[in-house]
């Protein structure tokens, strides 16, 4: 069993802390690394792949340090988020170059095998700069898999990929996970992670916010206090009425609206129209004011 472990790992660049004291373990199967843009996902991936040393703590694969460990590099494949800068190469040349770097005994055969695996044999003779976004992602995956690594790390692999290509990539990653590989992919899109991974790790502002089954963490996100902006014909009267409701945690009176924080979204939404009618108040607008992923993740960090 292959396990990639971060033990109190931190990484800083000058005075900027990109990853702050993260401890987690990634095992076989597909795991999602979820967090908003700028959360530190790319830095975590770079440390796991051996491209960056931790400034503090440790990153190991099956107990062996990853940084400057050539034997470990042969067990890891990385699919970076950044675009390919070798547009003058054909897809086949790009994958073959990685096979040669790993000194595979039959680099040509390994190249053809993995091109077939990702369904890229036919366009492999074309230059990379003629590829669609989805094709570039698949050829990057082929290059990362050509040496048959036990661990595959993918940084935002679905960015800019059309729905059909996204389904193809998801099927490929599921298959790799079912084969027993350790597959970790990062994303800032909740729905992508939900469709592909049951186990997730959540990072926010370089910190480890949550870990475990997707369903349990999704319930934490759903059950968190939700804030709404509410406008009515008489905000003061409505504010007083709302404060008496069990589902309402707080009410703040602004110049032209109310900020209302609720614990139980269901009972609040069902009871609000009747409450307004009871106090002869007309509702003009009700809208969520903290539905960004950043606010969801910030709630997880604060727990």
C-alpha cells in the first residue's frame, strides 16, 4: 500500500506563508484536494512531488523523504496546472521525452502504451500547439503516467476542459484509482470533487481545514450558519420579529436592509413569509450574502 504523508509540513517564501503546518495522509484510490484559489494547493502538490522542499516538517512516501530522492521520483507522476511550453513538439515526442528521462528499457513501447491508455494515439503526431485544452490535459497525464508510477498528482486538471473531455478525464482517474494507484487531484470547484472523490482534504489559506468522507464534510458545509440580506417594507419591525425565531442566530439593521444569520435554513425559509404577513410587513428581497466557496471554507477553518 502506497501512502503519501505530510507531517507538520510548512512552506514559506520570504515573509509569505504558503502552507502552514499541514498534516495529512493520502492512500490508494482517488482523493480530492479542495480549496479556493490561492489556498496553497499548488504548493502542497509541488512539495508532494519533490519539486519543493518543506521549510519545516516532512513529506514522505512510504516512510522515505520525497525531496531529492531519485528513487521516489520514479514512483510519482505530476500533472501541473500550468500550460505546456513545448508547443513545437508533437504529443508523441513530449511523452517519449519523459519516458527517456526515466530511462525506461523500452521507451517507445511505453510511450505507445500510455498514448493508447489516454486515447491519444491518433493525434499524437500533431504538434502540441494545435491541441485543444482537453487534449493537452490528456497528453500531460500520459507523460506523467508513462513510467507507471504508483502515485499520480494532478493540479486543477479540469480547468478550461469542455464537458465531454471532463467526463473522459474523470473516467480515466476513476480507473486509475480502482487499479490501486494513489491519485490526488486538486480543485476549487465543489461539484468536480463530489463527482470523482469520496475522500477529500480541504485547505484554506495554507491551513488544513477538514479531512474525511465527502458526504460528512458536505453536510458541515450545508449545515453551517448562512447569512442573508433581506429588504422589506419595515426592516425594524421585521428585525424584532426575527430575533424571536429559534432558527435565527443574529440580525443586524443596515441602512437599507437586514443582515440575518440563520442556523436552520429550512425552517427559516418556510417560516419567513408567514412571519412577515403576521406583522404586516412586505418582503421585497431575500438573497444569500456569503455563498462564495471562500466563506464556506472559512467556516470549516473556524470550527
